[in-house]
C-alpha cells in the first residue's frame, strides 16, 4: 500500500485521502466481524470479492439513475469514491423475514413479508445499532423529513434493482442494508448511496435450495464463507467459472 493519509478504519474497510479534493479511497479488508465485534475472523480473499461485487452493484445503480459514491475501482482491494458526510443511519430493506425481524416480531425465517419493509438503525457501536423510528431521527436531527423520504424512495429503487439482479442469478434477496451520505457541491447537497453493497450487507439465498450465500455463513459458523461470496460473484458474471 502506498503511503497516504488514513482517514478512518472501520471493521471491514479503511478509508484513505483520495488524489483529488472530494474523493476518498476505500480499501476492502479481509476482516469479518459480527455481533457488534464480539466475533472476529480474517476470511482470506473476502475484501477482493466485496470490492468487485460492490463495484458491479454500484455501477448498475448509477446506470438506472440511483446516485452513489462510486467513481472507479483502482485495484483488487481499492476503489475511488466520492467524499460524503455519512448519515448516521443504517437503512435496511426486507422482503422476507430473517435475522432481527424474525426474532423481534416472532416471524418464521423465510416468510414472505406482505410488502417490502424499510427500517432505520442508528449507527452506534456502543449501543449495538438500535432500531429507531422516524420520530427519533427527526427529533435528534440525524436526518430531516425530506431526507427520510428521499432515503426511503432510493432504498426501494435499490431493492427493485437488486431483487431483479439477484433473481436473474437464481438468488433470492431476503434483505439488505445500505448507507447514505451527503455530498456537498457548492451550496447544493444531495444524498447518495455510500459504503458498500456486498454479501456482507445482504442476505442472499439460493432460490432452489435455500443455500445461504452471505455473511450469515460467518455469523452462524456454517463455513465456506468466501466460497459462497465467490459463487455470488460468478453467478453475477463478475468472475469467470474457473476464477
Ligand atoms: O440483523 P438484521 O436482520 O437486522 O440484518 C438485516 C440486514 O442488514 C442483513 O442483510 C444484514 O447483513 C444487514 N446488516 C448489515 N450491517 C449491520 C446490521 C445488519 O449489513 N450492522
């Protein structure tokens, strides 16, 4: 890695100052964490796969007019992205019950939800990213009502795009998490999709067999985590069959 200024180190990524103002380099690590950092491992090759998968998805989103922070992939582990002010919320969209909604509301995993459900979680490692309502978001000024509407509309567009993309690869999109950032240009501000979209942040089940192809393999100790990510990349046509 070239010498340059590190801005932030997260659980799965490192951010470095970019070559031009308003840009950042996002480096994908092999580290995996779950349950708010209680479980940790290094999964060799995960960062390389997530870099490619996230590039592929963000590029597809840009193509359908959903603005993202992605500019270009630089190498195996790095991409150039737009510098944004991250909205301190995780936006989750669910199509089928799994994970925390199953636990919280007692819905059997795999149950189709009556419609896609959007949830907001406050980004806080100390608090374990609690579920929050729109009331909390506006009262504590994490986002304003217009921004909430905008995030919900964009999240549903991302859901439509991703559901179709994965369905074409024989994969069911159970749920996913995205993050948004504020991009300032002069006195203009727009919300764009930031962070990453990868099997670390989605639940992906094989349509035929129900085989789990996402980070739940790590959370639930199912093994063969990167193999599953590689299979996702292959099915999306990002990797050739023998890669
Ligand atoms: O755990 P939960 O069921 O709330 O997760 C919903 C979706 O959000 C899953 O796809 C999970 O991988 C993703 N998620 C994430 N980062 C978190 C929490 C959840 O990517 N901190």
